C-alpha cells in the first residue's frame, strides 16, 4: 500500500459515495484552506489505482512549534479526520490500511516530536483509533446523539421514541400561525448573528467568522445545506437552524437560539420541519440519521436527550505529555483571540 500527498481533484475522485462527513467534501476543504493560515495536506492511501484511505491535515508553523490539526480550530468544524475505505470486507484488511495510513501520516508530519502539536477529531464512521494510541498519542471518546431515520416513513415514525413533552409540542405546529420555510445565505448570516450573541452570553467567542460562513455556503453545492427559518404571519424573524448534509447524515450545525411563540418552543418546531423533510423529501432519501452535534455538555444533554437519539462515540486523538498539555492550552488561547 502506498500513502502519498494528493491534490483536491484527486481527493474528489477518491472520496467514497457515502460514509464521510460534510467537511470531507473537497469544496468544503478548499474553503477551510482559504480561511486558515495553515497548509492543507491531503493524504491518500492506495492499493494500485484504488483509494483505500484518506486523511486531511492542516499544518501550521507557530512560535510554539508545528501544529497538525484535523479539523483546524476556530471554524466550527465538529469532526474531520481519517476515512478508511477498504476494498475487502475482511476486518484485518481494514485494520492494516488504518495502521499503515496512521504510521505514514505520523512519520510525514513528524507528529511524534515534542515540538509538534497533533490533534484530530475523527468522524463517526472511524471506529478504530488504536494505531494512534500505539504511536504514543492520547485517545479519548467524545459523544453525540444521532436520531435514527431508518424504517421511518413519516414524522410520526420518527417521533415515536421522543419524550411526551417534545412530541406534544411538535404536534402543535398545525395549530399556530407560525411558518417555517427554507431560505438562503442571508438567513444563514442571521443565524450567525444569533450564534455570536449566544456565545457572548457565556463570555465566549463564536467558533467561526461571517466571511467563512458566507464563502462556505457559496462554494459547496446547494443540496449540501439548508436554513430553516421560523417567521410570524407579518414576516418577523423568530429563530432558524442551519443544517448540513453528507450523503448519509444530516447535522444540526448552527442556530436554534431560545425562542417561544404562543407558548411553544420555536426550536422544537424547527427540528420538526427538518425531520419531516428528512423522511419525506426524495432529495434526502439517502440520509439515515440526524446528528444533534454533541452530547458532551451536561446542560444541553437534558434537552437533546428528549429526541431519543443513539449515543454515538467519536474519538479525539492528540499529542500526549506535560509539555503538550501546556502547548495545547496556550494554542487554544491564541486561537480564540484570532
């Protein structure tokens, strides 16, 4: 097996038809590259002419040393990391590809040096981080909730496992005069303003910039995202959610600030509209799950748990050791100030 650096067009050709996340899309990677000072390195693992593994890494030089990140920080990307796509169903084949890709990338990046900060948040489909642990990196699980859409023919099927209070609120949509429609980039930028305000309430900084969001949505295909906007009969904005789509996963990415209309949570109604489209819109037929993007913050899990989603693990892999702990803390502080 050969592991080599490739360009975006080769990445596009090598990307599988499913099993990857929104930001693995080459157009999304290109926008990430434009909005970070790091250099994008795309690694491809090949057996002959066939791609069997992919890994994007953003490499930067800082005063603290080298950073090798997947995804880059401060752009709101939930997960990136490796894709393993063996041409054989045998587990040992996938394990060998995974091991050889990890070793080759670590060697090329010199990621095991004390002066290199390596951090990777892996996609949901990546279930075997052992090669990185064997190479001396720290591996920790994180979690998200994914609402299963398999065998769901309509919204009632999806809601069957929801909490009673959530089902009751969602069913009130037809009783109130609130409208929910999909809108364009201007609405997405309004969502951005909501996100900024929400982060400021907690004394934090929004995880992305307005130009990045505009460029991202202008560059990727239109069928990769939707903005669901709730408005009153006179057109007054209430709330909105920006969803992202990969071939088999929809993601609740941004938005959904707290709002109430006629004593009903507007966010619950927005999620209702998203879920209804996911099970009835033929354009979304390939999608089998709705990712609530995160189950790691206690104050949010009580609400997200009402959707009865499957608690799904993903892995964070990073440099270990006391020096790296200090470097990671300093780098995150630096990144948040950008």
